[in-house]
């Protein structure tokens, strides 16, 4: 932890960055994002297992971006988000630093996309065994059971768009739900509107989601949204051998194709 | 990784020295080669002339037994057996219905997990083979692949069918100097050995003459049938070409055994019809 | 009317439940749904969850549902027919087991819906609810009712207020005529019991700020952009806070269907960028900091000014629901301490 | 409020036999926004069209739906009619109630109902149609021709003769290509150089053609009519203006033993050289890799003896930039050498050669001055074996396609050999003879029957040397697969024709696609064989697939005609059914977030980056922009765009959305 | 279920399947009238949201059809579409939405007979599955 604080102090004092976005103490035992803008505040920084928010979401917030060059305390998902955002032309190389604390508290500073790429390759970027197991639990359910499962969950959706706001890849300045000529997604949070919103969200993240899980954590009514993303992560990997957030320049699974893509369902 | 050994009939009979040399070499290399349990005839040339199902069932039974015994691959040193087993695996893997049918015939659930490997593949898979060479086999050799080791290419998927190189590479590792010649994959007469010995003498004669004319001191083989024709039929060959041909015909395992310093008797070299007399040469020559 | 204090046994309360149901009333009460507790229709007291600090959503859903039909329309050969809601068929609802803060929130909602032209649908729904509150025996770090004029045992807004006295006994305070009507069927089972010490059962919620101080600072803070920017840097602009808030009343109206369809009212939030976006593309509140300011100002400045009621009851739901831990108490303290 | 006219056609009885057209027209009249609805026997007839024109004028229609046949049939007809009445043609849609309804269903209530569903759907669409104007793109009337082989030469001359400027880029020191290496051509046996060199000279002298030899395309940007190219003119190491082509340097150069590319490795050339005597331009080039001066720093003999002091050792590559309206890619092919068949001994035996080498042996300008002498010892071969399909049509070991030219040139080779060595014995090993073409079959017959070339239907299994002879082994499959061996003095392999080594890199520079074998892909295999998928780039010759000379020339003329059509007007007019990116007022400027995920999905590279800047030039945002010159209107990007920021004119979000709802009677237009 | 007439919407590309359906017409082959076509320039243009809109608006089944691989008028629109449908289908299935209600097919301009067969097969399949009430009802659920 001291390493991280010292690093932040050093960077801020040297004006190498204008803001360090990291984790600090939150309500109760929780952790929250903090925006350290001077060396004096660096003592607020914390790092432990409770730090789970993907802070890359703030890369896309204009007010935060306005603060100047950013150092971002990064967990594995954050690094992949940075690369994915880079591959989507949202951030430029050398625009930010990533500070990666390890289990011992030592901090690795990654200053370029190339460095992040080299770091990310060494991470385990596959779905975890537990995640695969959970996914499989639903995959082997009957179709009707799955329908009921989701219908019950979606019936609680408030359309508060916390999932969208928390997602670092939902950075569009105009979301499809905000298009009303035509009105693609019904505005009301009735069952149809909720289903369509959730299908659209999942589809728009297909081949892009880096599985940080912030959507599910953000949902105030506890809809397991990550399952949808993980399902498509697994599909995209199985069918197209593609994983998001691995390189700053990458072929996106959903905007490319292979002539021999599966078509057993096309008759 | 468990490698099984399918000897087939010749390795137990006419080509005992092939088997002896293989096992001697394997022992020296510290490789175990357990035989496929309760193996049977591969069907040879006879079965597929009579009944296509039988021709598949016989090898399938062998492979199923190997699978059941937990073997990941089966070493088949006889090129003819290798061909039958490879063809069977290829055909059954491609065709589920056929696989089920043959599995039914042999009363075993054949899955195709065990790979069929020939002697060249097996030797090539041994890392740092050079390191085992104590007495380089420093001779000019004609590597003779015969017809079945590399063909049909779509089935065996091994080396170039017309201009193979894998055996030459192995012999180079043993310290030999393989010659460039044109009869690597030509027919030796094969199964006509008994019925049309005259044809065998003619075809094998062409092979030996070319090898000799290009300065080879030994013909290296990996097939009992080839060996039989080139070695045992030497009197008929000599009669056919009208001259004496002294060039010995050696199994690749024997050549390797010699290079590894295994005594000739353990390699069965004394069993050959054509005496194996190789003038000693230094590696430099 | 004066508050009438009695006690009620749990078994009598159970009887009361079945009486309400047989009278055709719906009962909306906290219920355990998976790993969280939320308001749902229940069929017995056994289904009701009483020990949580708070539900995820607020009971405003009873009077201001997430999506409600305002009217239906049908166009035939160019003639449009409208069909308004039949208010008479709206169900009588007992909201049972809501916290005193939530009970107080109906006044805030009413202040907005009835501000100018009374909202007929809202009023009808409000008319048909009976509020059976339950005092808080526990509070958490998000609770701040005592800072906004409420309290863990406050009666305001409830028709009946229950306090769990332990050992299957509840203190029952009848606060309104509606409340009295609601318990009439079991009046024989109610025993006046002055010995019960309600205070001892209540949670301690220490006041964190004073409304007076806040109100006085807020107006002056309006133009302090840097204050609001710093305050809202973490905010991601979702609508979770507004949607779980018992007093947030903003809505959007959507027509659905083609030639025949419905006009729907659905929740909206001032936290969304789209909320104030003009057709021209101009947005008077383009920044999240401005939208955060709006949220606080509306609740603590505009509403007291215009409707003489606070727009906040201190339930703390917004803070609990916030994905980035925007803790209302902290933000209000920051306001109170600000030097405009 | 929309004022839509609906015109329901009986199509004689083709529609009215199963659809109650009166009912459809009557029901359509009740759709909100429909101001006029009639039925008529033949809408496409003159009176029918007149009805539409009159209604547009009299009823002030804002849109027209003609419920009749397939739009693929009569859409242009009715759109023209609308335009004649002053209605933008893109405000007219057709409801296909014939092919998709009356012809495929029995007469029934359901059929009439479906016809009306279709009409209602198209009414919903047309209400949202926008008046569109054709897109006009300015055209720079200069063509770039890449490759100076016969295809490039022909294309250049045809374009130049139609009055337009041409820049011809050839990577070798001379134009001429493979054809200049050939001896004689089938099926006429006229001398290749005799027919080619006049064309080469014409290119050099044509006032409309600028030739850059020893040059390559460095990069290309832009789009149809408006390409910007950079051409790298490699350093020849001499001043071309001063050089008179006297050849003194070539004669005096001391390092003369360099394998000649032109002679396919059978001849030698000096380090400063002209590839062949008739080269255009006839100016030498220094091969820096082999030049003594560049290797050792000493010599400079050529510089000393040059009468015009034209040698420039320090010359650097030059980059030439040009504005181009169209490109003809004519970069040709290469031949595969012996790699597919190690057992044939190509590379091992000097006397196993490929077809191009034989051309040089047979050519009067070749290393043997046209005498057939084998490379190993210069002897005249008494027996020559020609092996056709040495790599082609062999999915197992070579390539699966037919190289197309080999059957003919092998027959020619055998014939030329026989003509030159009368007592010689030519054998041809073949799989099949493919002699489709004018006078081709006759030519092969002549080789067999008049010149006594012995054709053996056999693959060759092996070629090896024995006693100074090349033993060719095969099996005559027409004679019971009898094994056979021929002892030859020379073996000529008709190796496969393959794409040029740098084909892929050039394709990427040009943004054109290629097939699995790196041959450039035509836009449509049948109907657009000379166009690529990138508008304004055309193909000629063997860079697309192996071709013979007449085919290459024909395609080159075809490509030239396409260029001439493009250049015939100063503006290119295109249908406006293309994608457009949302633009709106500040502060958003565009709903596009510039993720550019659309970019790789575009088959035409039509999506570009556009930077939006404020008045001070500060970048506000970078968004996608569809180049109207390149977009073909497939709409793949539209479906991909998460923010719905790209829309496609004619099939817009609003239009298709309204169609779906209307079709299912959920739209506002139901009755 | 015998009187159930399914509503089926076909999303087809202009160049292959639309033309193929035209050929069905010119060949006077008969097929089930429950299917109506919406024309797109290319399968690449078809937005997955439109499929949802069709179901929400009362469709019981959907056909999506375009050019065979390598036949796309725009060379690769169908390949992009294919990728999209792979993902979309598995998502629908994961949500418990019956993917048998969406039939994907390649129908070329020459396959008039295939179009007729496709329509008939799809209509039959949808008839077996019955009306898509579950989906159609969603619109009303959650409104008070």
C-alpha cells in the first residue's frame, strides 16, 4: 500500500500525471474511487481485495478526463478495458498510466499500451472455472426454465441504467435506448422494454466485454447481468477464437469474419 | 504417453532380427514397448481382397485393444501392417456409421484415440538421438522406403510420398551419408515374392543396381517384405542381372543399434542371407 | 385525532392480515426475494420480512408505479377515441411494515403530484392505501432520518404504527381514522398497554446535519461549479438513486402502440443527461456535476421553498443503491461545511 | 401530412386472378396518409403511367406506391414516371404483390389480405422516404496502369487513345513483361517480340502516356475519381535525360557474369544492363547488388567511359505523387518453380527446366540464339520430354486450379523443338488436354499429327539421372497403365502459374481483395469480371487468374473501356442509396463516438475518419465518415453501429422499422 | 391449433433471396401465404433489433435469408450477418427464447424452389410451435 501511495506522490509531485484515480475508504468496509490530485492526498489510497470497481470507467467521463493526465490503479479487468478502449479509438497511447499493485503491495507502472499488452498476456484472461461452472448451470437448464429465470429477473429491472453507467465500454454519447426516431427500445421499464434493453446491452457488448462484472455489481435489484456477458464471451471465443481487451490494435470479433465461420444453423 | 508395440507376423518370423534390433535399441534408449495385448493378424494383403469389412475389422480389433490398454500410440514397425492399421483408423475416424458397424463386429468400442506410428516417426520423436550415437554409422547408404511407408499420402500424412526425406535425416543423425537416388519408393515386388519370384528379382534388381551404381555401401530398409525381397531373394536377383551384388540390406533399427554400439549379434545381423560386411570408415571419410 | 396506543399480539396481527385479504385489500409488504428484501404482495404475515434495515425499493410503487397506464387510445379511420383509467377499480392496498421514513415520504410525493392540478390517478391510488408502519429497531450507516425531521419511531405518514416489542408483542399506535378503520375487525384483541416502553426498542440514529444549515448554504452554493464537480466526480450518472428514492417523483410520458395503444407514465431521473436534453441538441445541464447539484437542490432547497416539504426522508436507499458509493450523509455534511 | 398515392395493378389477370385488387385499393384508401388509391389493368402501360403522373400533379402526392410486380422488374419504370411528373423518383416504392403474392398463392381471402399487408408495409415505408439526389463525384481524368506487360500496355494504349492521360508504372527496368520473354506465340506461331515491341514503342512515344519504369506503387489514398498515389521511382543510378542508350557502359562493365532475369537464369548479363535489346526505355540500370563499385567501392568504369556523363552513383529513389481517377491493375503472374515436385529434380538437374526457360532457349534473342541446346553441356537434345500440369490441378501436392496456358504452350514448345531439331523426339506427358479457344484444338492436333509429337497420358512419377540421361518414369494410362520410362536429354516442366510474389502487399496498398491463391478478386465472377470491389480499380491480365495473351489483351481493353466510361464525364453520378453518418448541431456534432468498429466491416473501405474541429482548429472529436464515392450501400455498417449513427438512404432505420410494424399491423397505419 | 395461421416475417436481401422469391413467383410455385417479405439491400443490413421488433409486434416466426457464402453482392455482408446471427442465436437461447422461431437460410436468385420449400417448412414449424404468446404478452406485463 505504501508503495502505491509513494508512487502516487512521486507522479503527482513530478507532475507526470495530474490525477491518480484509485481506491479509497468507502462507507463501512467498502472501497470507492478516489481522485487524488495532490501528493498530500495520496495517503487516502488503499489497495486490497475489496477494491473491485473497474476504474477504467472514469477514463470515459469528461469531467475526470478534464483533470489532465491520469494514473489509474488497475486490476486485471481494468488493464483489458484500457486496451479495448484503445482498440476502439477512445484513448490514445501515452495518455494515461496504469499502476498495477500486486499481492505483495509492489506497484508496476505501465506507461504504454505495449507495456499493458505485455502485462495482460500474462494474466489469466479466460473465464474462471467457477464462472464457467455457473454458466454451465444455466446452459444445461431446460429452455423454459431459463426463460422463467430471466423473466423473473428482468421483471424487476428498473431501467435505471446503472449497468450501463458502471460499464466502461458503454461510453456512447447517445445510447440506442436514447434514439427515438424510431424508438428502438421502449422507454418504460415494462417486461418487453426490459428484455429488449438487456438483449441489446448484451449484443452491443458481444466481442467487447472484458468481464469486469461491474454491471452486475451496479444493479440495485440484483439481476445477474454478468451471465449474459459471460455467455457471449464464451461464444465469441469458441466460435471466433477472439478475446477482447488483449491488444490496443485488434480485429473486433463482431466487425470481422472468417469465411469458414460456423453455419450449421443456416439451412 | 504410453506407446504400444504391434509386431505382426513377420516380426515374429522371417523378420525376427527387425524385432530383436528394435527391442535392443528401445532397451538401450530406456523406452518401454509393451506389446498390444492379445493382438491378431492385420489382415495383410489377403483380407482386403476378400472382404472390406474384414479388412477393417482385423486392424480395428488391434487398435481397440491398444486403446483399452491405455495406449496413446501404437508403434507398427512393419510397413505393411502400418499401412493396414493406418487405413483402418483413417476410414473409421471419418465415418461414424462405419465405425459403429466395425465396433459391433469386433465387439469393442473403437474410438480412434490411439495414433498409429511407423518406425521412422517413432525414432524421429526421440529427442537428441545424435547423443546416443557412440560409433557413427559412417557409410554411404541408400535409404529405401518402399511403397507403403509414405503412401497413400492422404492416409498416412507422413513425409513426401515421392521424394521422402525422413529416413535420410535419421541416417544422417547416425553418422551415415545417404545417397541421392531414384529408387527410394519404387516397388520391390512385394507379395509376389513367392508366386512370381522372377518379377521380384527384376524389380529388386533394379533397386539394388541403382544403389550400387551410386556408391551405396548398404541399403537401409524399414519393411520386412522389402528386406525379404532384397536380401533373401539375392540369388535370384543376381541370376536376373547376371552379376554378383554384395550390398547388404539392413533394417534402420540395426543401423541405429550399430551406431549406438550394440553388438551385432544382439541386433540379429547374423540372420541375413547377404553377409553384413561393412568396411570400417572414420567419420571424416 | 389523538394517537391511540394499544398493544397487539402477533397472532392477532395474523388474523388482521386475513381479514384485510378477505375484505379484498391487497397487502404490500417487505418480502425476502432471493438475497434481498423488497416490497411484494403477500398473503400472510409469515411471508413478511421484518428484520431488515430497509428494502431495496421504496413503497412509492404503490402510488407511483414504475410504469402505469394513463389512458388508452384507438384510432379508426382518422378518429381517435380515448379511454381513461377507471379509478374505481384501483385496488385498496395495505402497505404493511414500511419504515417511518418511508411513511413520511408520501407527503413529499403528494406535494408534487397535487402541487398545481391534482393528479387524479395518483390521488386515487393514495386514497386507497392504508399505511401500516413499523418502527426501526436497527439502523445502518446509511440511515439519516433524524437529520431530516424524522425518527425511527416517528408516526408521521403512517395510519398505524407498529413497534416490535419482542415476545410476539407489538405496540400499535393508531394515528388516523383510516388506521382505526383498518384495525376495527380485531379491536377486541387490542389491549391498551401503557407499560410498553417504545423508546427502548428504537434504533439510535444520530443526527448528522441540520436542515436549516443546509438550506441556508445551498442557495449560495449554486454557482460554485468546482464544489459540485468535486462532489460528483465519482458519480456515473445512472438512475439508481432516483428509482429507489421514496420521494423522487419525476416521470416521462410515452405513447406505445401504433393506431391503438396506451399512454404510459414511467419513472425518469434528473441524473440522466437525456433528462434535460432539448430537441435542438442544447442541454442546460450538460455535466454530471450540474445534475448532481440539481438532485440535491431539488430535495433540500426547491421543495422546501415551493412545497414547504423536504424532498428527503433520510431512508439512505440512494446511498445503498449507488454503484460508486455516493453517500448522502457525507455529501450533506460537505454542503453544511462548505464556505460559499 | 403525407399524401400518398397507391396504384394497384391487375397485371392483366396475373394479379387479379387471385387477389381482389378492388378490395386492396379500397382498403389502401383508408390508410392514414393515403390521398389517392386506384386500381388499373396495366400500371406499366402508357395509360397506366399517365394515371400516376396525372395523380401526382392533380392530388399533390408526396409519395407513390405501385402495387404490382417485383421492383426488380419495373421500379425504374415507375420511378421515371414519377420523376416526369415532378416527384423525386426516390419517393416511389413498389409493393410486390405479383411474384410474392398473386403468383404464389391460391385465390383466397388470405391472399388478398396478404396483398394488402404488403401495400400497407410499403405505404409505411414510402411515408418515410426522403427525396434523394444522385451523388456526383468529380473525376480526375488520369489513369494509373500498374504493370507494363501486354495487359498493361494494351490498357494504357486504349485509355490514351481515348484521349485520357495515363501513368504507366512498371517495376522492371523495361516494359514488356512475360510476353517479351516468349519465343513464338500459340496458335499462330508468330514471333512474340515482333508483335509486342511495336506496342512498347507506341507506349514510349504516346503523348498521353507517362511511363515510369523501374518504379513501384508506394501508397494510394482516396477513392474513385480522386485517388492520390505515390510512386517510388527506384534509382537507376543514371540520369535518364542524359543517357542516350548507346550501350557503351554495358559493353565495358567488368562484372559480366550475373544471371540474367530476362533469360530466366539461362544467360548472363553485366551489372549495368538493359534487360533485352528492344527494351523500353532503352536505358541501362545498375544492379547495385552485383556492381563492383557498390560492393567494393572501386571501379566506376562506366562513369569514366560514359560519353554523356550520365552515370549517377549517388542517385536516390524518387517519390512521384500524382492525382489519379482510376487504376488498372495489370501486374501479371509468375510461374512456380520446381518446389511442388522434388522428385522431378528441378534445381538438381540442369537439364530439367521450366517453360519460361524453354521459351528463352527457343527465342532468337535468347542465350542460344534460338537453337535448342540443353543448359548442362550445350548439346542439342535428341529426346525432350515435356511435362504438363507440373503442379497445377494437383490439390494433394500442388495447386488445385488449372493454370490454363500450359496445354497450349507445351504443344507449342514441342512443335518449336520439332521445327528446330527435325530428327528430335518430343514427348508430352499430360493429364488432359484443355485446348478451348479459337484454333487451339487444331493447334494441338497439328502438334500431334503433323509434327509427330508423342502425347502420353501419364503423370510423371520421377525423373532421375542415369548415365547422362534423364529417366522420366510414368505409366501410360491409355495403354493399361503400363509403366514406362523415357530417357530424355532435356525435360521441360509446365509448372503452375501463380500470383506475383508481392501480390498481397500490393492488394493491401490498393485495398482490393484477393482469392486464396493471392490472385486479385473481381467484383463479380460473371458480370463484373474486370472490376474490383473497390470502385475505380479495374483488373487486366493474369494478376486476376492465369490467362493467355488474347484473353489478357481483351480484358485490358475491357478495363480500358471501363476507365473511358468513367472518364467520359467530368462527374461521376451514382445512386444515392448509400450510408451516411449522423451529423447534428453542437454540442454533440454527431452521435458517432468514433469507435470505428464499422471500419473493418466495410467491404469497400468507404469508412474514413473525419475530424471535427472548432474555429481555432482544436480537435473536438473524430467521427466516422462514409465516402460517397466508395460506398455501395450494403448497410453492414448500419446494422453494426451501436449508436445508430450510420443510416442508409433508401433503407433507413425509420423506413425498415415502420415496415416491420406495418407488416404486423402494429404501426400507426393499420385499418 | 388447426386454425392457427402464423404470422411470419421474412427479412431478405435484395440480390439473392428477394430475387429467388421472385423466381418462385415467375415459376408459379405455391407456398404458404403467412409469410411476407421485407426487402433489405443485404443481410449485413439486418439489425438484430428488427427481429425483436417483429416478435414484439406479433410475429410468430421469422425468416432471415440472403446470398450463399461467397455470393454476396457486396462480397461480405452475409459473412458479417452470419457472425452476428451466431451470437444472437446463442443469446436468445440462453434467455430461454425458442430459436426455432427464427430460421436462417441462404437462398440464391436461382433457388425459387428452395424459397417455396423454406417458407413451407418454416410455416409448418411455427404451426407446430403455436402462437408466440409468451413474447407477444410481454408488452403488457409490468404496466400497472
